[in-house]
């Protein structure tokens, strides 16, 4: 059921980490939230926790038909989207090798093409009445290091596309790029290269920045008056230098 006059925020990758925390933060600010992810059990549990105005919609950002169905369902049940948080992503790090070629395809399809497709599907709804797009990039969208080449390529690509989009859709839609360093989430758990996963997991085991702290920044960005746009936010844990 929709809540009258509440802005509608669509959050991809809402089943864990930064996406789930963003949903909690935006509900606290009075938003209705559409929670998109592949793991239906996770988003349904979160929707039940968040209560009225939270809608779980199973969708895969690599499957345009599922996004089209989600867009229709959201418009019908909550109203047209005012905010799109493009957060869904995977980080399959490892040495560059043919063994990892499937990881490369998945990262490009999810992080880059998935974000572009989700935006293309929701853009008409966002343009109708003053919208916001928040693209979750990474420090890896500005730096590259051995072992993260294709992940970094998806985030560098996202940064370039996002900057172009920002110029095209203003003033109807504001576009903000968020570039976090290490945040305590399950992101490294999906790495398929065992030695890399173990090494990266050790770094994440002592991660100090929480998803809730990133979500607070996203809520702050969205709460600015319409004449002010925060174009970009780069944030790192205090002990992360590069
Ligand atoms: N944690 C960090 O240190 C960090 C730093 C910089 C940037 N980021 C970025 O932050 C974003 C969120 O990551 P996180 O750290 O919160 O990790 P996470 O807890 O693993 O969350 C990733 C989310 O993306 C969703 N997802 C992945 N592939 C998807 C697909 N094809 N379709 C729909 N949803 C998909 C996952 O849901 P399902 O599996 O249920 O579909 C999950 O909800 C990512 O873009 C990541 O690159 C994270």
C-alpha cells in the first residue's frame, strides 16, 4: 500500500550491505522504498522489518525484462520512482587470467551494464516531477591496482557514464556519484579466486566503516534543496591511504 505524498526510492542490491542500510535510512526519512535484488527471502524479510511503504521486488539488473516488470509493479503499488539508488554490484577480484573470464563478464554485466539498463528503464519515472539518481561507484573508480583490473574498469566506466548523464538530465534529475573505500559488507565473500578472497576478507574483517555510515551520506545528499546538487562523494576509512 502506498503512503500519500511520500517520495519513492528504488534501491538495487537492497538484500544486504550498503543497499539494505540505505533502505533503512530512507525509511527513517519518510520515504517509501522498493527493494530490488535476486535473493527474494532477504528483501522480503527487510520489507517486513521496514513495514508500510516498503516493497520487495525480486529483480536481476542483468535481466531487462525483470527490471521492466519491477518498474511497472512499483509505479502501480507505490507510485512512480523519485529516487534510484544504483547500488547492485559484485567485486570478483583476482589475478588477470583466462580462469577468471566468467567473473569479468559477470562484473561488466552487473556493475556497468546493469546500472545503465536500470537507469534507462526508470528514467521516465524519475524525470516526472524532479528525481534523483545515486550511483554507487568506488575508490576503485579512481584508482587501479594489481588484481582489481576489471572491477576497477566497471567503476571507472560508471564514473564516466555518470558524469555524462549528470549533464544530460539536469535540472529534471540530479545525479550523484558515491565512491566508498572499504565498507564492512559481504562483498568480498563472492570472490571466486580462493587466495584473493582470503586476503581481501582479512582486510574486510577489520573494516571500520559501516554500511549505515554510507547510507547516512546518501540520505544527506538526497535531503539537499533541489537547487543544490552534491555531484560526487569520495570517502575512505581513516586508515585507508590508496
Ligand atoms: N563494501 C565495500 O567496501 C564497497 C566499496 C566501494 C563500493 N562498493 C559498492 O557498493 C555496492 C554494494 O555493495 P556492498 O558492499 O553493499 O556488498 P553486498 O553486501 O555484497 O551487496 C551487493 C548487493 O548487490 C546485489 N546484486 C548483485 N548482483 C545483482 C544482480 N545481478 N541483480 C540485482 N542485484 C544484484 C546483491 O543482491 P542479490 O545477491 O540478492 O541479488 C546485494 O544486495 C556495490 O556496487 C559495490 O561495488 C562497496
